[in-house]
C-alpha cells in the first residue's frame, strides 16, 4: 500500500522536481502539548504539469527516482 501526503509547494525551480512542505501535528510524550512539525519532500512531476509556489498538492510514494526523490505528485489538492 502506498503512502499519501498533502502539502504545499515551496520551490519549483528545477525541471521535473518540486519541493513540498508537509505539516503534521504531534503530541509531546511527557507534557502532552501539541506542536507542528514541517518536513520537506522532493517530488517528481511530469513535464506538462506546471506548479506554482503556494499550490496544494497530493504526493504518493514510489520507487526511488533519484537520491532524494521518492515521491510523485499525483494531483493538485
């Protein structure tokens, strides 16, 4: 089963690659306070799709495409 993530495009400077920031909420084990964690993922896009910074996208895990790219952009969320 493939993982899916939803995030915001923060960089689209390179061809076929976008950097997506995914926010998640975690709970501290001792103090039980909620805090947000932002993680950046590099994702592969096809050549005919143009994404702008700030757009919401949906990612799906895939086979390793390069050293850092292991996600595919499926759709604009």
